[in-house]
C-alpha cells in the first residue's frame, strides 16, 4: 500500500490531535487526509502540514474514498462504524477496546508482534496505552530469559482519560493554589489535584479494575503467552501527560542486571536511562512528546528468584496511542 488515503475518526479529541502531530513528524506518505468526528464537531477547522482542513461528520458513507482509517472515538463508535469501513475496502486501525480480545483481530505492537499484522481481516487493534509501554520492556526480557509472571503498578497521567480529564486536572489544581473550592470531578472518578487514586476504569467483581484486566489479557495475546501471570494495580496520578510503571518480573532463568540493561538498550522503542547515582532515570517531564519509552532503575529483584525490578515511562498519547497506530499503518 503506497500513499494511502487516510481518515482519522475522532479527529478533534486529544489522540486525534496527536495523530496529526505523528503523521507530520514521521513524514507519513499519504494521498489525502479526511478528518471525521461527531455532528457537533463538524465544520471545525484543523491544520495539517500547513493546510486548513474541515472536520466532517462521521457517517455510513464516510469511507468510500479511504484506504486506512484510524479510529479514536470510543468503543461504541468503533463497533458501529468499523465494519462499515471494512465493507468499503478500508483497513481500520482501532484505538478503542472494542476488538482487542476478538480472536479474529490482531492486537499489535509492531516492535513485539509485527508478523501478526499479516493475519488481519480488515481490522487491526491498538492495545491499551499501559499495555503498550509494558510489553516493549517485557519482550526483550522474555527473549533473553523467559517470563513466568509480572507484577506491575502503573502511575497513569490524566491524558489517559482524554482532554477533558487534562482540563479537569488543570482547573482543580488552580483552584487549590488559589484557595478556592475544588470543582467536583466529572471526567475522572476523583479529584486529581494534589492527589492520586487507585482506580482506572470501573471495578470488576473480583476487585480488579477493567484497566487491570486489560493489562493481563492484552499482554498474553500480544506476546502469545496465554498462561503468563500478570498482577496489575493501576493508579491515576496528577501528571498531565506520560504514564509510568513499576515492574517486577519472575524469570525462567537467571539474567544479570547488566544482561537486562543490554537487552533493553538493544530493543526497538526503548531508551535505557539508568544511572541512579547521577539522578538519571526516566521521568514524565522528560518523555512528554517523545516516541521512545524510557527504562531505568534496573535491579535484581528481592522477591522473585530469578527476577528483576525496573521502571518505565512513556507518553500515553504518543507511543501509547497515536504513534503505535501509525507504526501499524507503516507496516501495512
């Protein structure tokens, strides 16, 4: 597929804006670009590569002149319109959770399971943002020593809940600083100003959240490790952009810290930043807007033997969403 005709569904949202940035930064070759959103956003103007484009209302006939459509408008929209796009001979790369666990839909992180792209039947799924960041680091460890189990705690930015959540973080933080009443949360479960809370998405019957379930089942599918044990605790923190993760892994065979660092340094999509004595380790402030996922604080585990513990930081809107989807399109 060369110079495809592209559409972005959900163009006016935070990830939609990030798609425009990523397509520009990577000089993605395209013949045309169509911006699609809800009726209330139709008519808005957005700029791409110096050209002003008008947002169109998403409809049943939106895809007759589109080769690849990036969907980032929620699961309901994806379930309704992705099959219609496929019927128009358009390949859908979907950012929602609508098709991720569908056995007929490949769930792709190109650095990890690029070969699975070839099995698509018109729809390809982009994984959850926290999952993408995690599997980039798990893959080189599994290749070097084999994985038995993973324990991960996430520190997830407001950006993971969209632009409204980011705006809510800013507004509530200003209120606290100004000594004013904090507005009641709307986009988030709790106020995030000078706060954090251990809930991302809704709670399930077993006490885990849906986000934590996503990390378990999506990691298994992407890495083709159906028996891998993954215990996740997902936390929302008062950071505008970039998710962080603390990870402990149980390995099948011994792997030294130096061996793990070498594996991380050689892995595509990762950047090793690991000199604690120099206060050098990945932080959200250094990874906003960047393509790479930073990994550092690599050390031998004190619980799992053999095992390792390490720290990850990645931009949720970039690699956790738009960039990964564009990389899938590039691989097509």
